[in-house]
C-alpha cells in the first residue's frame, strides 16, 4: 500500500509484504478485514523504533474446491509485549507497559480488531518477546468467488477535484495520512485538524466558501465530530448551511449513520477509507452543493 510505504519511510522503517495467493477473489467482509490489518500495521509502525522492519504476510491454503483458508500475519521488530500484558492486550482502553510510546495506549483499536475477527468466526493470536517484536495473526476460511463485472466508467460530467480545498478532521495520525494522500492524488488542497474543536475553529477562521467539503471523524477527543458538525451548521455565515460535511467512522450501523445525519452531516463514509468510495462520495456531495448554490438567488 503506497500510503503505508510512505508512513514507514517517514519513520525510517521498512515495510515488506509476503503474499502467496492462488486465487484473486473471495467472498468475505473486505472492509472489516482491511480495517483490522490497517490497525495492526499502524500499531506496528507506532511501537517500533527507527530502522526496524514490519512485514505483512498473507498465505492461502486450499480447504476444498470451493473454499480457501487465508492466513494473515503482521510481524514487527518493535518493543514486544510482556507475558503479563499479553493476558489483557485485547481489553478495551488498556495501556501497556511503561515505554513512552506505550503510554498513549492502543487497547481500543485491538479490542475492535478482536471483536471483528470473532464476528468472522476466528480469533487473533499473539506471539511476542520483549525487545524483539510481536506477531499478530488470524486465519479466515472464505468461499472462492468470481471476479465482479467491471463497472462502467463515470460520466463525463464529473466534478474536477483539482484545487478543491478540503478540511479533514481526524485524530489518528495514520488515518490522517491515508486521507491526505488519497485527496492530494485527486488534486485537492488539504487542511488537517486533529479534533472537533480544532476543525470548528479552522472553519470559523476561514473566509466564507474557502472549504468546499469537510470530512469529519465521528469519534475524536476534546470535541467529537457530531458536536463539531452541529456547531458548524449553526455558525452565522453564508456557507455554514451549504458546505458538505461527510461523517467518517469505523461504525457503519444504521444508528450511527442516523446520528451523523441528525447532527447536520450530508453522508457517511466507512473506515478504512477506500479511494473509489471516497471519490464517489465527494462527487455526489460536490454536485449536490453546486446545484444548491446555483438555485440560490
């Protein structure tokens, strides 16, 4: 993944892949599998020193002619995890050890990963040794699938993203890097906020119409995305009611989407964010916003 490559390179770490697949397409929850792997890789990057290597391993083993067993492993050369901490590593909001990087805690992310893998009838295994590194692995049994039909090319009336100014509110550094890279590849100009209050202040300080779209993570410290979106909508400025605000969240349940829309957001984008879905949501939001602005006297 080019964004992960750049993240590891920035920390002077090496990211390697060892992918051995016989087939290309499987029936499974690609969104959640990606979410787990990005979380595990982000932790490997965060809790490793400079010069270390992280490897993503994916291997396929046939179960029968219709099903395959897929083994995933994230292997790092980081700080490692003690025997005592291994007993509670997947607990919500756990903080592990006394190393400075560990004080930030990563338990919530691992708790979510563990729950998602359990929902797919598997479990995450951890092998670790202090000062040598850790391996997080899981195996999924997935039915084989046929390649999907190619989607028709988007119509010629697409909105040109070049120069579109975007405000992204996201407290996770890796997620912010991914969003920024995707948006910049589209030609957008990206401003970053790391909590809802910072995003609100940046919006208020900008000239009306400066931001053509806002991506708002729902769960952030200091002020969450729902409150920030509501306060943007109630600002006394001409663009507060019309600027598209897109909720970004790992939760894609109906109740979460309803709460996002109720706070004044226009749409919901699930994590991990995928480039084609990001572009699709932006196109729809910008077209609608353009249509509304043309109707205004």
